[in-house]
């Protein structure tokens, strides 16, 4: 009986015929780079459950958002409680922050996570029903410098990965008062074109008109080109904050574009919003995006602390790396492959295998009884750096021949000096 994988998800494999972006060593490399840069910037890892109470996302993300209204995997548990698989990372982190009183242990919390997210949506390039996010959240700072540090962290990560032709888009959507005034002006403008808007945008016109600015529908995009700009509705404090963000980005020589149509898809954002896009991903070209959400903690019943964060799609980053053919480290390969000829040699080789590993030298051997030519083929297949054949003569002399697979060069090394020589 065949039980194929569910639609919209994928396996990440150590090798085989899968598309290259689904190979484990690429994911491990990206995760290593992320952990390295977050440590440099002073961020600590947080891990939250894969599912949460549905109400958390309804209150945190917003019931009118596409995520809550269309895309969540929601179910009743055996206690008849509504639960949802995690569709995004910010709300769970804020729930954990409140529940564990993290504000009482530090006045500034800089957190990051690497985690799967779940959204029921049409699959396309870089977008899947289970996707993986690198996210960062900062709680306790209202400074524009904090906004820019987050953008800088992302931009520096992408530079280190070797990504090119990236565009940083930024905008300010102000505070609640700014958006109330802007919402009215935007609705007044869009109602003139109501019948021409897409079906989704006609609904959003009353529930969440700012989301129409983010529509991918060609007709919606044409209509919104003439819409009033949110930047004209910013109060003095929001305007000064945004000007400071722009000045600091320039100071760090991070190229950016002010895009007044950028609003992001979640209801909790305010002030600075941003995204980094790549032209190599088609219509869905955003690699990472985020913004400030100063009122979210209070909405969820926690302290009223300023906060900002981002989410970065790891599938999209890896696919961009491959399309741009950036330099990527090779997958794991053993330094030594041992081949034992005979039962006595197999006993000795098994002990030697252990001793090499104890010295931090990656080593493998086959425990079966395959012929020499088959074992050499396997050593080549796993890209072993060198091969050692251990037989009766090697046991007698205490000296082995180490053959380098790429060049064919050989060197004789006493068994007692093997670990030391290989470490060098």
C-alpha cells in the first residue's frame, strides 16, 4: 500500500535524487550561519510549541488577516479546545514572554527562533504548507536604532551567504491615530473603484483596507498607484522616528527604497515595516520581512512594552542561493574510509575506527563482506577524503598506506602515529 507524502510539504534528505534545495547539508549550513550571526548581535534562542490555542492567533495576528481567516490548520483537541498549528512565530513568542515573565529577568529581550510554520495555501515557488522560518523578536526598545539593527542583521546574513541583487524596502504605517485618519482617506479613494477591485479587495475595503495596498492582483496594483500615501498622515513623532531609521540605514551604507505601499500582512504592525526581496523567486519574491508591533504584548494581556521583529523564509533563502550559484560548502564527507581484509583485520579496524573518532577524525567502514572494488566504489560515492586498507600485512608491519582519493597520492604511516598524522 502506497502512502505518499501529504500535498504542500516535503522531506529534507541527506542525499538522493531530490531537488538540491531539499538536501540536509544546505539547511545545516544556513542554520549554522544564522546561529553565528545571532550570537554576534546578542540574540538568544527561544523555542515554542508547534500548536497553540487558536485564540492566540485570532487576537495576535488579527481575525481579518488572510492567515486567520483562510490559512490556519485548526482542530479541536480531546478536551474540545480549539487549537491551531503555528502559522507564524511572533504571537507564540509574545505568549511565552508574558507567561514566563521574561520582562522581570531582563529589561531588553533579544530572541530568535528556527521553526516550522503551517499555512493551508496554494503551493508555489518558495511557499509551502509547512515552511520554515528564521525569526527574531526584540522586546523592550522603542529606539529607531533597534529597527535598523534588525535590518542590518538580516542584510549582513544575506551578504555573508553571498546573495546578490537584493532590495530593501521600508515604510512607516504610523501609530493607531495615524492609521485611523489614513484608513478613512484610503477608503474614500478606493470606493470610487470598488466594482473594479478584486473579490478579496472588495471585502478588505471595509474590514482592512490597508491590505489592498499589498494585493498582487494586477488591477488592484494599478488602482492603488494613485492612492494617498500613509507617509502624508504621520504625526510628528512617527515622522521623526522614520526619518531617523532612514538616516541610520544610510550611515550603515545599507541601500534601501521607501515604498509607501508596503504594509505587511499582519494586523499588529505599526511604525516601521520592512522587507527584503529577490527578483529570482518570481511573483512571491519576499525573502524576509517584519516591522514594529509596539501594542501587541498589551493586546495579549502582557506589559505595554515596545517590540519589533521579522520572519525570514528559509526555503526562499536556499532557493535564492542556488539560483544565484553562490559558493556553498560541500556536504559531510568522512576523512577516512577503512577497508578490512579478513576477520582479524576487521577486529583491528573496528577498534581503529573508534580510536580515530575519539580523536575527532571522521571515519567510516563497511561492516559487511563486500569485495574490495565494491568498497572502493562506496568510498568514492560518500566522497571519503582518503582510504586505508587494513589486511594481514598491515597488521604484521604496523604500517598502513593512506590513499588520497582525489589525487591518488599515497603515504605510509605507522598505526601508532595515524591519529596524530591525520589530525595535522
